[in-house]
């Protein structure tokens, strides 16, 4: 999915234009068009151009709470596979990737990280059986012009009891878009435990503009 940062240093004009589009998204069609154009160079722009460290940080957080490295993990909004790759480097071997962009999934598929790739819209019910996954990860998807808190219910639904879910949520949206309210609601109903929420930087040398979160599915 899209990076949570507006810095453009070190990127060429075409990359700047792509970032401008990312922050001006209004419809799902806009987003699909953006990622169709960006898929081939996405990794280079984020990792080399912007120093994107979010996937490594959130993968480390999840693996600290995994009992087994062969646990079945769903990479939500997997994009080109940056978070999945970070998990694979930490020994995880049973990962499925889910994204709405077929172009991004094509790039992810070339990396031999994922057992299965699923094209799906997180704003709609997922065609995945309840309690299918031992864990989930999501990096860069809960950000400007992308996916809102309504998707959280489906993510928790497909997790098994006691499964960890590590994700990033842009700090500017934590309250204004209702993420905090939704998560506190799930916790009040006894459906999740909010295990950790910390303020971290997505990008090397930048401010702490993301919430790096760990939730445990309890029911």
C-alpha cells in the first residue's frame, strides 16, 4: 500500500507526481490507477528513495509475539510484499498476501514469499473463512485516502482466538477517522486486547507520525 509520508527528497519528478497522486486519492478507482502505475518501481522509491522502515519495524513487533514461525499469517494490504519480505527474513514461511491491486500482487508474486495471493477489497466482506489465520500484519494501509476502521472487523474475524495482529495506523487518522474509537469498542466487547500502541517513525530520520500497534484476538 501507500507510504505514510510526504517527503520527496531523493526522488525524481515521476516519483513526486506519484506521491502527489497518493495524497489526492478520492475513489477506489483513483487508488487502483495509482498502484497500477507505481507497482514496478514502488520498492525502489520507498526503500531507497524514502528510507521506508515501517515494514521492518512492524514485522519485528509481530514476530516477537509469534509462537511458531510456520504460523499461518495474512499480510493485509500486502502491496509488493515489503512486510511479507520482512517476515520471511525472520523465518516466517506460511504467509498469504491480500491486496486490491492486481499489479502490486503481480510484483509480490515474483518474490516467492507468499503461499497464496488474494485480490480483495478491504472495504467489502472478505471471502475468507472465519478463524483461518494464526496472525496478521498490515503496514501502510490505514493511511490518507485508503482504508478506514470499518475494515478492522473483517480482519479480526478471520483470525483465530489468541492470534496477534500487528499494524500501522497513521497518527493523524487515529482519532479523526475513528480508529481509536473502533478499537476501544472491540476491546470493550471482549473481542480484542490492545497489547501495544507506540508512536514510531515510518521513515528513517523522520518524525514519529505512525501508531505501531499490536492487538490480540480474544474471542
